[in-house]
C-alpha cells in the first residue's frame, strides 16, 4: 500500500472516532422534558407556601403566596384570586396623603358551593369557620412603572376562626340555617357567607342569640327580649 493510501485511511479513522465521541455527548432527544408540568415557583419563608397552578394538595392553615389565578386547596374546597380590581398604593419614594390599597376578587369554594367576593389588602373575609386575610401584595408600586398582571404575588393568611370541637360562646344555628360573617353576625341559608371584618358593638349580642328559621320561612335571629335590649343598648 502506497503512502497516499495510508494518509486517506488515517483521515477516515480520525473522522470515525470524532463522530463516535460526538454521538456519545449529544442528548438523546431534543424533546427531553417536554412532559414536565409547568409551574410558577414563588420564593417564601416561615409559614409561607408557594402554590403552583397545578397544585392539588390540601394545605394546613397558615400563609400561602399565590399568583393571579393560582389555586390553593384547603379543607372543603379552594381559594383563588381571579382579578385585580384596584391598585392605588402610594408609589415608593413619593409622598402621599393616603397610603392607598389593593382590591381583588377572591373566588372560593366550600362543600361544593363556589362564590366570589371583594378582598382588600389588610382586610379579611370568612369561608365557613376560616378567616382569609390579604396580608401582602408584591411587587411594590413604582412611579412610572406599570405592573403586569403576571408579576403580581398575593400573600394570604388562612386561619381557623372557631374550634371545630367546641361551640362555647358561639351562636346556635338550627333548621337549615347557618351562622356566618367575620364576627358571626349573619344568620342565613348560606353555609359559607362572607363579610368584611368591621366589628360593631351590636355583633356581640348575637353570641347568645339563636339563628333559626322564622315564621316567614326565612333564616334569621330569633328576637327575644334579651336580644332586643342588647341591640338597643349597643346602637
């Protein structure tokens, strides 16, 4: 075999070795990971829990940080912020005579019943015997910079308002009627009625009152002499 033949064989061998090494280091498929679930990772601390859009785990009580339209599952149903209705927070570095607020629409379900209500920053609503408070909104409002809906993060605190094993000091309900509201001041047919947590002295009167179906067929507080007197003195 002449010299030129050996050179050609040598070049061919180098090419074959190179192709072999390249094939060993190339990912088997460019579609690897295409079946992974898309989630939003939100950093938190302490009791905060980052919820994902596909999360189906039932959570214990505490704080949870959610993006818009993310769902957090709690006993009996879920909670989710579905819209931002107002963001009037004072911008950082700007002097304002009013700090402003954030108002959202909270969607929640309880025992198969789904409702929506307004939830404002640093205020609470009730879901059955739970209190839901909007304790934080991120990012901060910066003058001249618009916040995209996808960038918002809402920190919600979900806590029990009453003990599940004790009715001491709580209003009595019967006849398919339910006690609701942040201060247990509402008697209705709705097992998960919401209200703003704005306490009035008259609400304390309902602690010893009875919530039941009245003669007109509607749920309401039975107007005993004691309740009438308590309400008259509280107003």
